[in-house]
C-alpha cells in the first residue's frame, strides 16, 4: 500500500509539473494583453509616460471616422487640425449643412467652421473619394477595389495637404528597435506626429487594415497608445510595441504597412 501511495504521489507530482509547464507554454504563446485607455492601468500609463508631447492637442482635435473606409482621412484631419488648428485660412466644409439648415440665417452668415474634416482632406489627394469607397482602380495591371488608403497613399494625402512627412515601410529587414526608436522620438518631439498603419487581426483585434495616430509611449510597459479613430471597434488602447510593430509588418496590396512621421513645415 505504501508503494502504491508513493507511486500515486509521484504520478500526481509529475502531472502537476507537466500541467504547469504546459500552461506556461500556452501563456507564452498568447500575445501580450492590449490595455484599454479608459482603465485604471491605462490612465496610469499615460500619467507616467515620458513621450506624450502632442497628446493634449491630438485629444482635443480627435474625431471618430464617419464610415469604415475613412480611417485614413480621419487621421489626416486630426493631425492637420492639431498642427494648424488656430491658423488663418483653414478650409470650410459645408457638406454637412442641409439646405433647410440655412433658411433662417441672416445674409452673409456662415455656420461652417474653419477646420479640416475627413471629407475635405480627400479633395487635395491623388486618390479620389470614389476610389477610397471602392471604385475599381488599376493596380499592377489588374482592376481591383482598393478601399481606404495604403500606407504610401496615406503619405501622399498628408503631403498633398501641406505636411512634411517621412514614410517608413516595415518590411522584414526593418529592425524592431529602430521602429520603436523612431516612434518614441516623434512622440517626444513638439509638432511632430506619428501615424501607424497596421492589420487588426495581427494585433489581437478583429478586422483588416487600419490607420490611426499614436498619442504616447510608456517605457515601463513598452507600449504605445493608439488613438483608434474607430471607437465602435476598439477604442483608444495601449498596445505592446512588439505587437504593434508586427501588425505593421504585414502585407497590403503591393507592399507592407508601416508608419509615417509628420512634421509641421
């Protein structure tokens, strides 16, 4: 009986050790957790973040995208308003005012506000609104629907609206350390903004390609605050740097995704 008890104890201990090791392997296989900004930990990360120079003005100019294809134009509008929000000569978007909204106004009164919107930034870019919304275009000799903006198209849109940019495609040869360093430097430099393009399914979210600005970097958790322009999908979220970078290191139509560093001329 003692022999049986000892054998049983050894089996139990062996099973426990194997289970613990298996659980550890499973935990290691899981991607690091995404942390909601609107949480105690999320707010703590912002409080201690050292690279967050432009967060206040980006938050002040934030708006949600109006449709599923407009993450690019919405990001562009947020950054443009952050960079030039109080300048003179900003465009006026009157497209959201209905004719009946204007019937009681005194002559000469304009209800529209001087600011960039996700609708009027498209007008200056090479990619037309209809193409953003699915009109077939010729890509590498094939007629395809190219919804939204690829990273290089997004860069062109920003430059067409008068911003200085540095485009970086995150291919397999781009070191993770360099990507992190570039983004952290931008987030700690006044009047410099960082925009990322990534694949949602590669970072633990549902969906395809997406574009949003970054708001901050927390060194303690090694995570970036993504100011997601689609709150109904994910909302603002802290994303571990390695996870975000792998989300950028994904293929989109003709090349990988990446990031754009934006400066005000």
